[in-house]
C-alpha cells in the first residue's frame, strides 16, 4: 500500500467532520463571506504532504543556524488549535520540537510574575516551540470568566507588548496566530466533542459556557488583538471554519515568514482570504466572526 493511501486511511474517519467535503462554511451574519474553495480529501492530503516536507526542510535549516522559533496559537474553544498543531509537528524531530499547553496555574505560580511560568518553556537554540494557548489566557478566558481582576487584566495588556519586544530582541522569531471561527461552527464542534468518546478528554467546565459568553469573548478578542498588535509582534488571523483550509494556510504562512534554504515561495504563499494580518480595519470590515 502506498504512503498516500495509508495517510488517507489514517484521516478518513475524521474527514467527514472536517467541513464536510471540504467546502468553506457559510458566512456568519455580519462577517465577510469566505470564497468557496472546495477541497477533496485527496487534494487536502496531497497538499498537506507537500507542506510537511517543507516543514522538515525548515527544521533542518533552523537547526543548522541555531534559530529559536516560537509559534503562539490562540482562539476560542474548538477553533482547531490541537488539530493544526498535530499536522505541523507530525514529521518533525521531537528532540527539537516542543508543544506547550499549560494547565491551571498553581498557587505558587499565581503569586509570581504573570509571565514567569511561561519563560522556562521558551525555545533555546535549534528549537521550534508551539504554544497551544499562551500568556494570552489573561486577555481571554481569565478576563471573561473572572479568573483575574480588572487591574491584573489591564496590567497584562500594558506589559505584553514590552515582554514580546524583549523576546524578539533576544533573537526569538515570534509568530502569533488567532484562529477565528463562527458561533455556529463552535457550537457544532463542541457538541461533537461531547458526543465523541475519543474527544471527551478535551471537554472542560469552561467549554460548557463558551457559547453562552460568545459576545464577551468577542469583545475580549477585539481588545486583545487591537492592543497587542505591534510591528515587532503582529497578529495573523486564520479563518478556521474550514479545518482543511485553515491548517494548510496556517502552515503556508509559517513557512512564508521564515527563511530557509530551498524555500519555494509560490508553494508556501497563503490565501489572503484565509490568513491575513490583523488591523483595526479588519473589525470595521467584519472580517472576524461576530
């Protein structure tokens, strides 16, 4: 059996749930309508394989150059962070690749400098680190659910641009992504998560109220993106209602922003309707889900 057919079998069970046959989801009211780019399972697997090969080439390059790469993935519950990270790291060397997904802070961590618990997980030379949620928890779930005070939230919003400027100034290549999904899509995915015995480990008490607090999370997201968007550490938004398109274009954008030997620029060029740099104009134009 060919490698291609093996990969199709591996992902076949989930293919039906990944945006049906791959068509882009219907637009949410008030949001810019995405262009329909239907993508079959075979097309998706073929493009995924090519991009994973490029990621291996990238890793060889940054190991040789002793680069430090940090990718931050944020988004609502069920936005697709886990699935995207899984495809990114699937064929990378585990020795030089780390995924960081921290749980609730301990009493000791809560009593320290807010960023302190994240610092030990930053990349060293030759490493690629992906944060599945990050210090931006304070701007999102902690703020909305009342896990931090208004003063702590405000202090974070003022401090994070300085913190990230220090990271970039130290030589870390920092890429920040916000995976954006519609309310209907989030509701559907959370329902599937609760019903699927293989995904129930993902469920949490916070999930149960995620849709109910949709507007509050939207307001928190808008403030976070607006106040922490800097020239040093800009945000990229990934429209993630279609899992296949989101994963492929996220990978393309990462590859397009990092130099490595043998990069094929046309191959790694992301779709600007799927991935785009955040600006205040995006909110006015309704490019993010409301």
